[in-house]
């Protein structure tokens, strides 16, 4: 997959026509995949491009922190590739970008940058300074600039609209099963395994401590059944998200215990897929009580993953 960044006039100097989807596409969920499918159905002869943002527009428009993401930009690009897209064009959303009128935005990135012949967006799409541009605005611009517009309805899953905000809320409340249904895959966090205090090993449950990328949404504190991947190999396990209150911890972390295996994982990248939430994090009166609960958690997680 081609990845375009920087000056849009340098993206596509040969003027190759594209079918273009526009959006942040955080999570690359079922709704986003519907937008991509609409392009493929409308113009199967054209390469498909996603026009997305390296910096979340909200952080620039409002001056506040952007919402925590479901995926990093790197993961988003990998998911675009898996979805069969040919090109990803990444806009660095700045104050200058924010001031572009709807017409200027489309001319710069969609027409001059990607030479779009068809554009697909979700219902309710807004763009340009002050979010003045609507889908109707886009259709009018398409008439003058020579591209068609496909408006894709919001995907509805058993009465719930599939939106990135809804998936973030599900993850943050521990509803990782619901999040997976809306994403079309399990919610996952990837990080580097770092050294901890080795306390898990002393009680018979050696754990891998996985760094939590600061930009990603946090699953609610608690214990989860998980599937972990390291160097392309998958391992079932159980995971605690939280501060380890029994031991007086204060820093939030992901601790993963892999079933029936003890391997050196330090400094290796691990992807943790959250399958189901087992219970809340809690403080135990003694280490023996904690060990007994972990044994129960392991059996519960094994049953879920079976």
C-alpha cells in the first residue's frame, strides 16, 4: 500500500485517478469498512485511497486533548492495508488546515492531491473551516470538479450505531465483547514487555508487564481473558489492567499471565487482544486470598477461550 504524506501536490504527480474515502477512521471499524466497500462497488476499476489525519482534528479545532484513540496511526495504516486499500494519504492537521474552507480542502487534498473520480463518506460527514461543509456541499463540489459522491449510512448493530465514540465508551467501561462486535475484531493494545518487580513469579504466576501507549483508550480496570501475540505466535492468557492494590501499587499497567508457559519476553513487542472481562480489580486481605482468586480467574479465562 502506498502512503502519502506532506505536500499533496507531490502525492500523485502522474495524476492517477482514485476512489477516495475521507475520515479519521479511528479503529477502522465495521462502519469504516462499509465506506470502503461502497467505493469498491461504485468504481471497481479505480485504486482505493483513504484520506485520513495524522493528528486528530479535535485537538487542533478545540485546543484540548484529542479523545483517546482505538488505534495508533501505524495500526490504522496496517488495517487499511488488510482491508485491501491501495493508498493512504495522511494529512497533518494544523491551524492552517483548520482554516481551509470546504472548497479549499477538497481542491487541495481530494482533487489536486488524489485526482478523485468518486468520493465516499459516512452520513453526517462535515468538513472545512467551522465544519461548514456537508455531504450536500461535497456533492456540489463534485459536480464542478468531476467526481461522484457516495454517502454511506451509519452501520447499525442490533440497535447500536457503530461509531468510534461508541467503541471507545465500550472499551473504557470494560465491554470488550461489544467493542469487538462493532470493530469486527477484538480490541487490542500493543506494547513492549518491560521488567516489573517479579512479584507474580514469587506467587506462582509469572507475568509480562506490557507498556500502555499513552494515546490509546484504556480498558476499564479489571481482569480479562486475553489472546497475546509475540513474533507471530499466539498464547492464551489472563490479564489484569490496573494498579495492583493488594501490593499498594499506584501506576496503571497491563500484567499478562500466559497459561502453562514461561518464556523470556523482555523487550519484545506483545499484542494483547481483550476477549472478555472476568471481574473488577480488587484489593485482597492477604496474598493467599489473591493467589486463590488468580487460580479461579485462570480457570474462568480458560473456559472462555475454549
